[in-house]
C-alpha cells in the first residue's frame, strides 16, 4: 500500500545561486553551479521517496539583477548592526523550471554590489553585509514554517545566530562549506 505524500519545506541559503543568463543570479565559482543544480536534484530524489519538496532559495539581491522580473513581497525586515538600522525589501521569482528564489535588497548597502565586489578587498565591510543580509534572511525563515534550513558556505554562516536557540531546537539546520580558503 502506498504511503501518503509528505511535503517538506526547505530553505536553501547561498550568496550566489547561478542562473546568470536570467539576469537574476551570480556565479563566481562552483557554489553558483551547485545552487543552480541542487534543488532540482533534491526534488527528483525526494519524489522517489514519496516526498514533495517545497524549496525556497534565499540570496542577496545584487545591484545588477533585473528587478523588473521580481515580485515584491509584503515583508520589510528591519535589521540592526552597530546601532544602524537597515531596511530590507524582499522579492520573489519563480524560474521556468519551477525553482523559487527569495531575494533580499537593501538599497543603502547593495546598490553598488556584485556577488564578489567586497571580498577580499574589505573583509570588515563584507562581514557587515553578511550580518545584515543574514538577519533579513533569518526574519524570513522564522515566518516561513520550514522543516529544515540548509546554509551554503560562510557568507550565510551567521544566520543560525539570528534564528536563535528556540527556533533551532525545532528545525534542523545544515551547513555545507564549499570553500575553506
């Protein structure tokens, strides 16, 4: 007798997601390729186990992205760092293959950026940007009722601290390091 279909909600966080030709992605090295291909493979493998995956790919919205292709969500995370408040806007895009990306935009910090614009030239600025984007992502995750959270590389490594212990006691978190230079 077949088992009932399960749906699992997964948040995948990465600084670059591939999909460069769409105008809504970045690829510096191998991470972009992995994030571009991994969700489809996870969905395919999960289906074989009678599991339906609902994946949201979370990433910064860099300045060169074509925001006309994005749908603005009714979320406005306000994050703080060093006594400064950074107002974020949250956008969504569903690609032709069905994969859904959630983008985090803060005009004050991201209006000039690309995925590789600040590192390694200014590690302090990079850490500040990772921290504020991470806070905005954590705000989205805590509202999304995800079954698991998968972080990819150090850029999003601060997110668990912003999610907090109470959240992490109930939702598993996975961290994959792709580049340990």
